[in-house]
C-alpha cells in the first residue's frame, strides 16, 4: 500500500515512533493523518504541523478507541490504515504487582484488540484496509529484565498473525513492526533498566518510519528496521535451547560489574 491519498490513524502519534510515522505519512501524501494520543497538547502540535487532526485517546479505554474511529470516519469518510502503536514499558518479573501487569496488558495488548474490533467491520465491508501493529523485537525474542513487556509484545505478534491468517483473504492487510532499540523517550527512560543495552544500536524514529513505509509498500507482515533481528529469529527457531543459553549469557554479561 502506498500512503498517497490514504487516511491513516496513528496511536501514540504525539511522540517517538508514532510522531515520526505521522510526519512521514503526511510527507508521502496521505489525505488524512490522525494523531491519537493521551498527550493532547503534543498531539495538537503535530496535527497542526502536518495538517491532520488530533484526537485525545487513551488506547486502554475501549470507548476512546470507538470515539477515535468515529471522529476519523466523520472527518475523512474511512480509515485506510490504522497503526496501533502506543505502548509502554516496565521492568520486572512475575512478582510485579497485578496492577502493573494489568496496565501494561491494557495498553500493549488490549488496545490492539479494541482497535481491530472498531475498524474491522468497516474495512471488511469495503473489502480493504490495513492494520499496522507496533510490537517489538521483544515480541519475537524476549526483553531481558522485563517479563510484562516480553509477554505483551509476544501477544501482539500472535494477535497480528491471527488477524492476517483470518482476514487476509477478505482484503485485510496486516503488518507487525518489530524494532530493537529506537531513540525515543521510552528507550531514554530505561536508563539503568533492562532496555539500556539496546541504546548502543538504536535507530532514530525517522529510520523506523522509513522501514514502515517500505514495508507497507511491499505489504510484508514482519517489518524489521534492524535487519539482524531476522537472523536472531532464525537462530531461535533452529535451536531453541541453544538460543536460550545465549540469552542467559547475554543477561549475565549485562549484570556483570564490568559491563
Ligand atoms: N523505543 C524503542 O526502543 C522501541 C523498540 C521496540 C518497540 N517499541 C514500541 O514502539 C511503540 C512506540 O514507542 P516509542 O518508543 O515511540 O515511545 P514514546 O514513549 O516515545 O511514545 C509513546 C507515545 O504513546 C503515548 N501513549 C502512552 N500511553 C498511551 C495510552 N494509554 N493511550 C494513548 N497514547 C499513549 C505517549 O503519550 C507517547 O506520545 C511502543 O509500542 C513501544 O513498545 C519501542
């Protein structure tokens, strides 16, 4: 799919990867770009910069997603591309409080379910539509030091796969964006935390937007802005136990005082 004359909605569009997607989609000639975010002020700034609209949205609240879809359809007539991109991180393991697991589950997973539920009837009715899900390389591999992030991102990859299999023959395209480190506030906030080691090879959000535009043009399911992730998945699939040993070694090296 090319973005020219299309209508795209981007959640988490006020900052980081989402903001780069909004700017790039506008530059590609989209006829409507909707910046959906909790942060109204920043969303409005980006929308006015690119000539789109801002819709204040908490993606973890289904009524907000329904409102987002209704506002977009009322303004532009239809949604060609819905990018479920907003996401949060947290360190920790199984002993993190239920509230933390539930919150990250709502933002990183249920928001994708709410969005698909809200747009699919219209897209299936038209026989076309595109869903882009921002997961993470942590959804294919695993985020050292964060069980809630790893689990929710794996779940998004699974949901995107299921959508592609179930609705692909009805004209619905699905892509799953799985970057490693990207130089955004989310990564910067991980200083001293589990994601810090990813800062070394981090891409800029604009590089990710470039990979997305190319991936959407090819209609590839997996969009991997860091090409090495493909090799990591291959190694994992080829010998799971060896891969787990390697991940333990990586974890130990990150925890050692000399690292
Ligand atoms: N930065 C990375 O290294 C990296 C790597 C892989 C995947 N990702 C994923 O990319 C996506 C975007 O992350 P980013 O790095 O651009 O983060 P970011 O923190 O820079 O931007 C996230 C945006 O989402 C918004 N947001 C957060 N919770 C929201 C909610 N409940 N409702 C609506 N908006 C909300 C924030 O206000 C912010 O504008 C996330 O899903 C993240 O997990 C990021």
